[in-house]
C-alpha cells in the first residue's frame, strides 16, 4: 500500500460514481505518487457495478495493492426498491447519521479504510461528494483533512451556495408566480438568471424542506473544506467563478474528467477504459448507428434519476416521430411515472400506430446505452438531454449541440448556460409539447445547425487543450495529486 491513503466517497448515484471511479484511475495512473485508495460506496451500487460494468474486475486486476472497494448500507432497504430521485435526501440523512455514530462501519471506513483489522490503515485524506455537507464535521472529529468533489456543475453549485443570500434578499421563497422574473442575488449571473433557471428545489414556498436544509448545510461548510475538485475546465467558466474562488481559493478544475482519463491513458499498453454503468448496456444500438448517415440522429436520454409521466413520454415520442429526424432513445427501466406517482413499465402504454410505424422507420429504443460511445459516433447530430452535468460535459467534448429538458437540481441552471452563455443548444425547460419538440429538433438538426456546430466545436477544442499536457486541467490534476501525496492539507476547523 502507498504512503498516502485516500477514502473516496461519492453520492451513490450514476453520475458521481462515474466521476469518482475516473478520478481514482487518474490518481493511480501516477504510480510514482504511491497513493492507495479505498472507494466507499453502498452495497446496492457495488452490486450494480459488479453485475453490469467492468469496474470491479478492472481494479482487482490492475490495482490489487492500491485500490479496494468498501461498502455500507444506504438505509433504503432491499435491492428492488428503485432508489429514485425523491429518495436522495433520505439516503443522505441516513449516511450522515451513520458517519456520526461511534463504531459504525461507515465511520471506521472513513477513519481506517476498513472495519476489518487486516485491512486497516489510517486514512490521510477523505475525498467526499460535495453534497455531503456533514462530512467536514465528521472529518474534524476524526482529525482527517477533507476535500470535496463537487460532482454537480460549478454553475449549479454557485446557485446552491447563494441560497442563504437569496433567502436574505427575499428572492426565496418566490413572491408570486412569475418564473420569468430575474434573480439578482446570485453574483455574476445577474445578466441571464431567471427564477425558472434556479435549481428545482427553489420552487417551493417552504424553505424548510429536507433538500433545502441539506443545501444550507453544504453552503455553510463549503469554505471549511481543504479544497474542492470540480469537473470542469477554466476556459468554460464564467463571470460567477471568481466569486466561488473567493469563498474557497483552493479549487481544482480537472475536467472534463472522461476526456482527461482518455488522454492520460492514450500511451498505456493495456485498455484502461471501461464503463461503470449501473444498468446493462445495449451495445446493439452502436450497430444501428453504423447504418445511419453522418450527423443524422438525435440521441435522447434523461440520465439515471429523472422520471417522466406517460403524457410527457407520448409528447416526446410524437415530437420525435413528427420531426422526421432519426432518433436513438434511452427509455430507462423504472423511469415512467404512473398516476399514483409510482413507476410503471412501458408495456402499460397505449402507443398509436402512426408512432409505432414512425419509430420502426427511423427510431431505435434501448433501455441503457454506452452513452460516451454513442455521443462520439459520427451518426449523432444532436442530444435531447435532461442536462445532468456529466451528460452536458460528454456532449461538449464531442461537439454535439443539445436540446435541454431539465428535470431537477443543477439541471435547470445547466440548461440556461447551454443556451445563453455557451450558445450550443436550446433550452426547452418547463415545456413538453409535441409541437415545440418537433420545432426545436428541426432548429437544432437543420435550420440553426451551422451556428450551433461552430460554437460546439470551439468548446470541444478548448476542452481538449485543457486536458492535454500543460493545459489548465492537466496542471490542476498534477497539483491535486501532489497535494494528496505529500498530505499538504490540514484538519477542518
Ligand atoms: C445526477 C444529477 O441528476 C445531475 O444533475 C448532476 O449533475 C449529477 O448527478 P444523472 O441523472 O446521473 O445525474 O445524470 P448525468 O450527470 O448526466 O450522468 C449520467 C451518466 O450516465 C453519464 O455519465 C452518462 O454517460 C451515463 N449514461 C446515461 C449511460 O452510460 N447510458 C445511458 O443510457 C444514459
């Protein structure tokens, strides 16, 4: 085992797990740094990774001495509980409680990397998901430094951190129903931020909801961490970023992570790139894409947590078919809500013949796709996305313009930036109407295509520069690894 020992603890959902596995690989790729990693996740996530991805055998084979998985319960019961977006707050509260309980397995892993004597080794640094605002107090108790990995977008994070500001300025809770009113209490975003672009949890008249309480704790504890890792690159960040830096000067912008990993692994002899999907990937869709003309297909996915109603699903379906554009659509299991707010399976849907025929002619539907490969396929010309931060970055890297239909948390902010700041797509938030969808698809794939492509290619080029040797993200990652290696962090106050 290396001298420095890091516990990496992502929020147990797809996006953050993807990011932190990639971060682990990047840290371990600097073998001279001699850092060992304990990757802490839940039994549920570990089971999914074991069944559907190559992550578990990859680390066992490539890093037998420097990497271990450790698992704890998420408190959400048996595996057939779908663990939807609405359970995130409950799960986080459960993990907080466990982390604060003397002698719990979670606390032992945070302190020693394991609860079993033979694997115990004092932890020198915890890298925790930024959503775990409670972690600074736990780390202080354990006398271990903590660095946060903010797996949401930096722009989304900035709005979270401004929630206390917004409450003080009486911007929150909203007065009246006008979602188009501008928000002035988020410094650096005054020029474009409307109420509807704020994180979804701001749309409440009750500032005491569990998620707002968690965000307030996150805001309070943000400056107490030793540093923050961000999945972004300097060139992408805008006017609000100096304000964020002012709150915590030690920021590590090391993204886009997936591209960074590809770049650093380019010269290795073995294949170090693997999927960390929590669902079985349907790779047949790549064969289908091979048969489609260049830039002709729009890819549709709402990520790993978002759900839609049957009505919304049918509006999207009609919009796609009526646009006459080819489409590849991920309909994730358990993503369709029924009338009682539970989830239902697709077979309960009554789909009109014209839609079935249009789909046979021009569509392909899968339950989970190898998304990074799909977005880099030459047949892809656009992405109808829920604007999750990983999906947004994956699209930016491939220069693929987007139609954004955000569901929750940072996604409302991300979609605004895609449209207004980076100018690489259209923001469809709060609308789900077949006519609007058809029109936007035509705008993206045909009428405004050249304009979007020009900007998208510019950002893609900047992303590549950032992760190439001596680029901003490249240097930032080296600094992070050296800081971990020589334990240049102190204990939270
Ligand atoms: C969650 C939040 O919803 C998001 O807003 C936040 O920014 C990060 O955490 P999630 O729904 O998991 O995100 O979306 P996203 O961040 O886009 O991550 C989804 C990941 O799943 C991406 O890396 C994507 O490549 C992958 N994916 C998605 C697949 O591999 N296959 C699919 O079919 C769909």
